[in-house]
């Protein structure tokens, strides 16, 4: 017997009658979420899945070029993906191979919490993990008035920044940081001129994460001479999963 459940995009996913026992994750943050919830069920992940650090499962290449044959050989009950992280073409090809794929679609913290509960509890049939209940409690309050204007570069040469609507911008807004992008910038992660970013009329601080571009003390801060800079964990501002439990108290340190 099987059951059917819609994913975040409304696609009907065929699932086993009982709890899902074999999961392949194509998204680093989802890999961490599954590992923190039901580690034994995680049977495959991408090369980019770095958390937990001691994760020892077969790798199925990257988020943009998953190895479909390797995934099929793992006989997953479910493959989990994300609209932003993974290509629609790869999802369609996996489904054409008869492999169930559930796709998440997340642009806000509330969406992340709802999506994680839909995936882990409703789809996978597992008990709600303590970390998810904790994250619900920590992020349930209203969005405060902003106290700091920030730009969040995610790449350099060419420079690219976080805009809206994005999970990162919403998470930071809930901590009092207003994510800004130069006037006329188009898209959720637009290209930008450094001179437009390093402008006190736009922002007070540039938050420099360590992913996808690895900004460091020696690579990034030296480019800004007019606004301040802070190095931050990319995982804490871009991942939706157990990192939400620590992000709220860690980012402001």
C-alpha cells in the first residue's frame, strides 16, 4: 500500500504506507535536518552536504548535477530537493525514472518551519523532532523594527548580493537587519557594483558569509572603506533546519 502527499509546489508524491526508511537528500540544509531527525534513514547526500561533520553516506555528486544512476542504486523511498538549490530538469528526470521526489520551496522563516514539518512529519512519517519544536518557539514572534541596514554579498568578481524575497533577507529582518540592494538591482540575487554596495546611503554594514563565496578576514573586508563589515556563518543565515535553533543567538555575537 502507498500514500500520496503534495510537496511545497503541489506535486503529488507517492510514499510508502509506513514511515519513510530510505532518503537521499540533494540539499545541504535538508541533509542536516534529516540527519538530526532520523539519521539512519539518510542513505545518500551530495558532495556539498557538510553537516553533520561525521556524516558517512554515499555521495551522489552535486546539487546541480546529481548522479541519477547512483541515486537509483540507493533505492530511496524519497529524494528531497529544493526549488532554488536544484534544477527542475533533474527533478523531472528522477521522477521519470520512477523515483519519488519531494521539492521544498522556502523564502521565509515561517515557510521553512512549515515545510520542514510537512516533509519530516507528514511525508516521512517521523515524530516531530525537538529541534523543530524549539525553532518554532524561537522564531514565533513578530518581525521587529530594523536597527541596522545591511548588504549581504554572496560572491565577488562579479559582486552579487542577497535581495528579496529570500529566506536570508526574511531571517535577518526577524533579527532587526534590513537587507538592502542597490536601486535598480533586479532579481533575488542581483549583480552589483562594489561602489554601490560600499555606500553609507545604502547600508551601515556588509555581512560577509563564508558560503557560497568564502569571505574571510583577508578576502572581503578590505574591499569596503565606507561601511563596516562583519564576517558571519553562511550556514546560520541561509540554511533552514537545526541551524535555526542557534542562529538567533549566534548572529548578533
